[in-house]
C-alpha cells in the first residue's frame, strides 16, 4: 500500500482549486479544520431555513424567515449618509418595506426595479408598527424561482465566511466526488436501507426538511457508520497485529485457585465467575491476551485479577500487578497477602522506596523465580527489573497508564498476557471507542455483603448539623472523608478551601482527629497523612480529589463532598465508592450551595437514586457529551467529524463486529470489500491503520 489511491486525489487536492476560494478564504476555512475538499464535504449543515414560497407575509409568525413574491413600489433614499434606504413592496395581501443600510441607490434600483415583480426571501420583523425585511438573503425574478432552495442548509461558519460562499464551495466540491466501491457489509446496508456513499454525500448537503438533519436520517447514519467503521478497523488491525505476535499458553491445574476460593468467606458473583473463565480461556490460548476488566466501584475486580495471577503461577510462571501509587500498591499487597498464604504463593512489593541491599535481594529472588507475584508501582519498569518467567501483567486503573506503558510492560515478558483493570464505568459505546482493540469483561454485580450507601443532598446552610453528625460518628469509632473541590484551574484556591476546612474541623473536633491531603503536598507527607488515616490514628481526612482512586479504609463510613454540584457525575460516583467497604452502614452527604441549577440538580438526584455506575455513566454521557466525559485531550478519543457519539452510539458496536469479521475473512484486505476498506482508511485519514497494513 504505497500511497493514497488515485481515485481520491480530487478530494485531497488544494482547497484553493474550489470555486471562490482564494488564499484569504483558505485561511478562514483552516480555522474550521478544512484543508481539503474532503474536509468541506464532511462539514455537514447543522440546521436549515425553510424558504418555501408563500402567498403573503400576513398571519406569519414574526420575526421569521419568509419567502414571497412582491410588486416593487417606491424607493425612499435616506436623508443622511448611512441612514436606512426603504423600498415599499406589496405581496398578494399586504404591503411592507425592504430596508438596506449603507447601500448605493443605483445598485438597488437595478436589483429591485419599481413596478416589476421579484421573489424576495429574508428575515421579516415588525419595527414601529410596520413589517420590514432588512437586507433580503435572496432576490430573484419569478422565472428564476427554481434556483431558490425550498429548504436551505445552514453550515458552521467563522467570521468572514458567509453561508452563500459555503454553499458555493460545497457545490463545487460535490462535483469532484468519485464513485467508490462499497466497504459496508451488503447485508448491513440493505437491512438499514442506507444509500451509497456518493448519494449519501449529496443528500446530506441538500436536506429537503428538518428531518433530514437529524442524526437518525439514513444518509447521516451511513456517513457516521463510515467514520466508526474506519476507527474500528484501525483498532481491529492493531489487535490482529498484536495477536500475531508470539504469545504463551498458560494453563494451570487449578489447585492454588481452589484453595483461595475455599478460603473466602463468600462465594464469587456470577459476573466474577464469568470474567475468571474468560481470562483463563485467553491465557490458555496461544495469542497474547489483551483484556480490559471493567467493574464498578466495589464489584470485586482485585479478586478476579488475583485468580488470573494464580493461573500464571500454576503454569510455572510469574505475575506482576501494577498500581498507580505506592499507597495503592501497599493496599493490594496487604489485601492479597492472606489469599497468597492460603495458596502457598510468595508475594512481594517493589516500589521506588526500595533501595540498596534490600532492593538487590528482591531483584535476585525475582530473577530466580522465588517471587511468584510482584506487586508494584511503575518502579517495575526500570531496566534492572528482570523476571524469570513473566506470564501475566495486571495494570490497575487504565487512565494512569497510557498505551505506551502497556507496551513497555509487555516487553518485560516476551509475549506476556496483559489484563487492564479500570474502576471507571464508561458507557459501552465509549468503551468500544477507547478500548476497541481490547477484549472486555464487565463486572456488573456487587459481591454479597456490600451494604447500600445512604446518599443525601444537604444544603451548605446546614453545615452545623453535618459537623454534629460527624462528631457523633467519630465518638462511635467511625471515620470520615471530607472532600473539597479544586476551584477552577488554579490549584491554589482549591488548596485554600481544603486548608480552611481542615482548620475549621480541627478547631471543632480536636487537633489530632483531622488530617489533610492535597495534590501540592510532597509525596512522603501525602503518604504519611494517608497512612495515619488508614491505621485509624486520624478520624477525619480532609482532601482534594486525590483520594478518588482505589484507597480502601473499611472503617470509613461517611463521605462528605463539599460543593458537590461542581463535580462531574463519574467523579462523585468514584468518591462515594470510597465508603461502604466495611461492616457498618455508610452515608454520603453531598453539600451544595443553593439555588441548584438544572444540570447540578439532575447530577445529584441521579446519584441519590442509583449506585449503578454504568447507569450513571450513561446519564453523564447524555448530559456532557463524549469528548467532555473522558476529557478528549487526555483520552486520545478520536474526533469524529460527522458521527455523533451521543445519538449514534449504537452504531459503534455494529462497526466493531463488522470490522473484526472483515479482518477475520480477509486479514490482508486484498478481497473486493477489503480493497474498498483500504480506500475508506485513506479517505478517513487513518494513517495508523495504513501503516499497520503496510508493515503487516
């Protein structure tokens, strides 16, 4: 695949070749990310104007855009420069005025000659009791009526570009559209009754009514599907490429696993059993596993991951579990130690704190295979860390580890399987977009014994009651988190909020009872403050959102979130999940500043009504949109030009199975449909995919 197919050249030529595009217009178009005719064609109208011809403006809803045929009457030139030039016109039932500012009389007498008939179209409003149309958008002779669109598309613009110029450029770009071979599965296309690509482009730029602009109109669905398909093909190619790489077959005898499961005080949920089976099957296969374990807060991901690590050990190998912070790595170690002991497995911790002799001894034991499972932070990436036989790497909290680190980890063990855990439930469509190259296991049941968390909305005016409630709980030996928001971009103001709340609570509850952690603290101090809270030395931990990931303090039963309305839904759900981990009933108090706006109210009531993270994430997607939900900049989410993640999300799953099936049938994309799919990848600028095909 040497370069862009010739059939696409007209779509990727210079934008200045289009009708009416000079260097200045080209610069304006670049602001809309339009640098080639293809980009212009993928810039769809977002609304439209009904320009259907009417008999009269009488009885119409004003102000509004109207199109009528009129007889032109007298011209009234302005008395002063820059005043209004008025022309009286009459339709079949009433008289009104056409108004121009800064216009030349000779130009207007040619455009609107007295006693002749013209069709005029523009916005009509009432001024001083008289209906007037200021600067009509269109003026044509009655015999040119057919040149007026009955429904005119409205495009996104930037200052200096007009709708008329956009329409002219699009019309020219449409003449350059080639007829391309079909890349969509014929059965899928027939079932949905989608038009051909060429026809779909013409349809979306010539909507006949408002319905044609909706995300569910067939032509728009088809073009959105093309974008999703190209994206999923790229991910499927990456997945296929990785599966080609040498993996290892890890099959255990199940003895260590059954010892651990017997030692548990409860039985795993159906979802946990299903995930364990999926992972074990992947590990037994010769291809490398690349699986995402997605589970809601408290759904028991750690147990599933540990059972997977035991498969590696039973197969005569080693496993590693990576956490984003030292405190989490320590917690994993403490939580897993009793399970490891019941199975007779050696577990060890490696963090940046390990130095000198102690570190050397650990590395030597690891190299000999004496350590079966290593728990650590990114310290395990360091050059001198070598395993005897690494078979499985488990990565905790995906968004702290980019794709690059996943690869690094894979290199530590040639062909080692990779399992990524994330506690951030995201809607299925987004999971497919972000992790489409991975296989996904979902934990959507809570283990038995997890008590529901009482969630309440409390106005900040009732602060004293909240503190009194805290005082009683602490008296009964319970612990609490108190989360303060980071105000705006400046970490500093958020800090002062946390520091002031810390002083305030310390004054009321006693000096030793309250601790403080925030992002600006040196790591050692942060760890020390967290450790005091984990061990129960401090009863209340005041924090900015640094605590949302993974910390486990079973004795903490109260979560107070200050200015809860300023947090996103997913974040509130994560924070609430820090409590409800022990035997006692837990509460989450969301303090808000009245009056609550509509969006704030919807977020907080959603949270009060459900603890289902996946349901919460769907509401979050509806409210915020896709890019915002994962923070597009840091998520590497693709920017779709046509597709709309909120309203066309269902197509993403179809595109994924279609792309994977196409590659299974035609791995090198050399068949008829495969070749059409290659053209699609070039058309959608999927350079990554093109590179994978070329090297593959």
